[in-house]
């Protein structure tokens, strides 16, 4: 393992093959073994091979004694674990980097939403005051455009802020909710749209399903997906939405199936839950909805995904962690 | 329209203070406006007013994010000055962070937390409730 022949290794001192920083530790172990305080010892230690490279080894040492209990020699078994040590180090440093990046990103979102908001609210305030003080100016064709731009800016910042908040305050309080009831409640919330578009909606979630969730997030995710299914309905086809429950491993899963436009997942699958991605030429598609939903469900250690076929429909599956 | 004597605006944002002064003038609901661009300036300004026995403001509109001394630090200092406790404070900030709104509730001297933008109607409500 170290690259020495048997003859060579017997003729060089131990100190030459053990990594200097590990020598002291080694000495203490030997003393403990000799005094009988311990019988054997397993540890990770560094060695230096013939080429001068450092190797990580898993070492098991024990003291061999003769019939009359006198120590004869040490028996050490070494396994080269350099490769797995390297991967371990790589994973840890990747994890650290990711943690740092994530923190920076959240910080950035927070700062951006805060600092931008002070300017956008100034625009809103000034435009409103201008309209009140100089009504003539607001009949200028540029005025309504400026106003819309200012409103859009406000909305974007508002959305950005919501996303930042979901990620920052994941210590929001959990409570037990009845899944069927909150689905019913959200259906009731969009009853005007259900009537307007003559939607056939069925909720077949059993009555006994109780989940530990952050209620505001769970509500928001369900509402978002429901709104999405209606928004992307097919023209001239009666929208049919089926809501049903399924236990998938450790996840209590709520499925929301529609017969709407569907999404080309091959083209857009990886962008679907991204920020500001819209795939339909629908005038009020904002694209933030699903991004926010994904953040909210992930804050509750769940997940969301979709199965879809263009012109056939989509099934959104919301996975709630269920202990 | 009910009027109050003096309103004090503590904000580092020149556009905002311009707009507030304008709104106050248009709605004709106060005599004077005092403006400070950060907490420290406000504390020493208010102390000077006290010392010279001049008219104190009845109402403070306080921003949170400011250089040198921010809105929170101003509040911590403000509550230690007994003679100022009669002044009503409204926080007027662009922050919509729930943590800021919660924190403001811990200060008895803060009447309300208002998020920008401000308009004539909101300003009138503030003036009326601080009479």
C-alpha cells in the first residue's frame, strides 16, 4: 500500500511513514494499549507513501501478548480510504459553498426588495399627487403608461418580497389541518370563477386526512394550483377538475387533475416552477404563482410536480410531508 | 378640516419629505413642518426645542432605514426622554417585512405602523387621530 517492499519497510522508522501531525496521537494510543487501559483501537490516520503522497487509512491496532501476558508485538491492519476521504471532503466543501450561496441569495432578495420598494413607492406617491394637483397632465398619453409601469414595478417587488419571506421565515408555526376541508375552502374562494367558466370540479379527498402544515402556505399552494387549472383551461371545452388523495411513501399527496391546455414538459419542464416563466399567451399569466408555490411547499419539506400532455391536460401533485 | 400645530418628519429620503410637505400643505391641516434626515439629527433637534421652550411637534412621522441613527435607535433614545412622551409617533416605512411590523408593536410610543406610499387620505387619518 505504501509502495515499499517488505525489506524496506522493516528498515525504516515508523516516524517516516506516519503523517507528522498524527504522530502524537499515535504515541498516546500505544501507551494506552501497553498499560492495558484499552484492548484495541480503530482510527482514521494519515500515512506517507514512498512517493511522498499522503494516504488516509482506517487503522485497527491491537497488542498481541504471549501466554504469560507479556506484550510481544502490535498488530495493525490498515485500509486505504483516501478516495472516500477525498469525496467526503469534496461533498462537505460543496455543501458549505451551497449554504453560503443560498444565504447570499436570500440576503440579496431581501435587500433588493427592500431598497427597490422605497423608490417604487415614491413613484406611486408622486404619480398620484401629480394627478390630483394637475389633472390636465394626466391626460397626456405618457401618463397612463408611466402609471402602468409604476404599478408593474410595485407588483414585481411585492412578489420578490413574498418569495424572500417564504425562505427567510420558515420557522412559521405549523398546525394540524384537515385536507378535505381546506380544499373545500379554496374551492369556495374561487366560486365566482367556477360559475363563470362552468367548471365541473370534484373533491374526493377522504374526510379523515389530517396534515401538519403551515396553514397559510398550504392554502396558498392549493389556491395557486386551482387558479392555474382554470386559467389554462381549453377554449370551448367544459373544464373538468378532479381532486384526489394518494399516499406516496412518506408523502400525503394531493392531486389536482384538469383537462386544460397542458404543458409541453419536454420543452418547458425544467422551467415550469421557475420565476417569471409563462408558456401560454394568456393575458394575466404572471408566472410567479408556481415559483412561489414551489418555495412554500419546500419550506414545509414537501415537493410539487406535474404530469402533463399538450391538449390533454395536466395533473399537479402536491406532496405534503406526513410523519 | 381639523388642524394640528406642528408635524415632524424624520426621513432621509428627500423625495418623500418633499411629497409629505406638499400633501400637508394641500390638505391644509398643519401650521409647521419640521424635518430631520436621520434619528440623530432628530434627537438633538428635539432636545434643542425642549431647551428653548419652543413649540414641540404633536406628531412624528418616522422612517426606519436611515443612515447614522435609524428609526429603531431613534425610538430607543426617544423613550428615555420623559418630556417627549406626549408626542405621537407613526412609523412610515417602505419595509413590508412582518418582522419590522411586529417589532414596532413592542414600542408603546408607536401609534401605528404605516407602509409607504403615503397619500392624502392616509395622512388625514393620521392627523385626525393625533388631535
